């Protein structure tokens, strides 16, 4: 005699079919444990077991204060034509980034920030018009985490003479969650310093990672990466900020919308 399928597996099977069919798409919110217990006429423990089965299969992820959402198995799209735009930064870059990631079925699970004052590397010095022997730059090193893993490293370089005494030169705690607060006002800070950033130039190259990048991104040696460079200029054409982002080549799609 065949034993009946446990209720938790039956419920998980039903939800799994809704996910694989697209009825519950990436970013969709699953019923909570109490809701599922009521609609399926089971205990909350059984409902929890069903949802945990989907977690173990990698089909859903848990978002604090929101619940379980359907995880995307597609590459994450990084919308570079709107990232850091005035419309986005006005509503807080960190929140806009997190919402975009979450809506694609991924978990924007934090960010770290470390600030240094260094001699500019030769390539950075050439772009910002600095002397690598005598000048100093401020670099704000970010690591953005998605689904609990390092996903993007993004380093912002500024001439110390421009940002000295501003928030952009201030050291920050690398464990503080709200590490992109200053990014919401970066343009205003540069403007108040007399160097208003009015346009950007982007460059993208695909290459192999350095050992340091391999460690920061926690990727296997030999995994190619995309390097995205965004240089911010004043109206007079003076470069005042260089952002270098490095992204594993197998996880994220860089997307632009270009007017015609």
C-alpha cells in the first residue's frame, strides 16, 4: 500500500509548479507561513517545512521584513543608463539599487565600504590628470553583495585636493549597512566644492581578473570579468571622478537604453 505524500511535499510541489510555469515569476512574493497554513488547512510547522523545501532547492530566497520571494535564475540586469541618474539618486541610490535587484528575483544583501588615501595608480592618474609621484587621491572601495555573495566591486577615485574636508574624503565603517548614503549627494558635494559633475563617459572591457579582484569577488581563478569605467566630467571637460567597477562575466548583464 502506497503511503500518502506528506502535506509539506504536496504544498511544495504545487508552489514549485507555479514557479516553473511562470505563474509566480522572479521577485514574486510567496504566501507567508500563516497564510499558507490557513489556505492549505495545515499546521504552521507543515507550511514552514514546505517553504523550506523550496529554499533548499534554491527556488526562493528569504528577504528580512518582507518574506520569501521567487529567486531568479537569469542573469541580473544592471541598468547603467539609469544607475546614478539624478532621478535615481534623488530617491537614494542604495534603495533604488536594492529595489531593482529585488524586483529581478535576487536578494540585495548589503554592501561594504572602505576609504583610503593613496598615490593614484598610473591609469587612474592619467584619467584624472594627476601626478602618480606627488598627488594623492581618495578611493572609496565598495563591494555590493547579491544573494549573500560578492557581486560587484566598485572603486570611486577622487583628487584629494578637490574632496578634502568633504564627506567623500571621510572614513566610513566598513560594516555599516547604509554605506551608500553619501552617493545620494555626491554631485552636490562636488558642486559645492566648485567642481559640478555634468556628464559621464563610460568604457567597458572584458578581461581576466587580477588576484586581488578574484579574492574580493570570491570567484574561481580563470573566471573572466567585465570592467566598467565611468568618468565624471565638469561642463568644462575636467575629469573629477572615476568609478571602476568589476563584475564576474557569468552573473550580470550590463544594460543601456540609448535614445535614437
